[in-house]
C-alpha cells in the first residue's frame, strides 16, 4: 500500500489528505472525508446497519470492578462480528492487558497502537500494517481528565485482508473498549456510532486537549468510488465514540 501520508491543515480551511486513508477537517463545523484506497475489484466495505447516539448517563457500564492490569496479554478469539445478544458479547479482556494496545473484547480485537503524528513534510503517518491502528499524537494524553483521543485504522486491504477495525460497524451501545499506553490503562463504553459521507463533522473528532473526555475510533466504509486521480477509494467514514467508565 505504500506509506500513508497526509497534509496537515495550515489554516481555518485546512485539510488532512492521507494517500491510503483521507481525512479532511475544516474548522467551523468540520468536514471529514475518510477514505481507504482499494483495487478496482472491491465493491464496498461494511457500514453499520443503523447508527446511534446516546447520552453517557443512558448507557450502563458494561462491567463492574477494578480496571484490569497491564500484563502479557491474553489470547483473544479470532476477530469477528459482535453478537446481537448482549449476554454473548464479551466485555472483559481475555487476560492481562498488553501495553500500548487497543482492546475491544466484543469483536475480538487486541491490536498494537502505533503513536504517529506529523512528518517533516507536514504529513500524518499511519501504520502500513492493517492489523495495527494509529494513536494520533495530537490527542489529549491518555492520563488526562479531559480532552479527546483519536484512534484510526484501516477496514481492510487487498493484499493484507481484513483490518483491525473491520468489524467495528457491528458494535453496540455499552460495549467496552480498553486503551493502554505507557503503563496506563483506560476503559471506555461506546455511546455513539456514526456514518459520514463528505458531510460536516463537529471538531470533536480532532479536538485534542480540552473539551469532553472522549475516545473516537475511525475507519472507512461504504461504496468504492473514484478519486480525482481515478483510483478506487472508499466513500464513507464510520466513527465510534466512547466515554470513560
């Protein structure tokens, strides 16, 4: 797939363009395009059948008790869709949490966080390996009491297959997410699932420090369309938002 690069916004109408995944954010309401370049044969990537947006107070904590500890990590099941039956959706990690990881038990995800920021040419870097996800270094620190954290990853790749976030569209309100970095463990519950097709997006997705404490997980989806260079690219964004519990 080549290196993932993105031009960082330089003003109120800046944009982030990622060759394999494109994020465009304009201030004053925001405009986001999140695209994954795919070969001609691809037809589409999965998107949620329905979206939701709930108040954190309206979503119960998925588990009780102390936050899990950092350890060697468990043996998660093979990633797959979250069960529609709440009783069948795992919410507890499959063992101690490995450091610098994103863990989503309900879909069997336990993947490495690759903290990436801006290169010397002003580009935003993303992992080459679709089994990994980026922890955007412009995020609020993981130990901070407020501010947003952004995690982004591929839905799939023609050569590598399904990405770490391929099954994200099947998550439900209240599903647990665990994020670890630098020996710190945080846990979150999902409150929103949204789709965007070149539409206005509030600045919360890239808010960084300040503002409410939220975790935003972004991947691509939807139909494959042609970009300005005639290459296949995903049309939509799938964005999950979670809050601490």
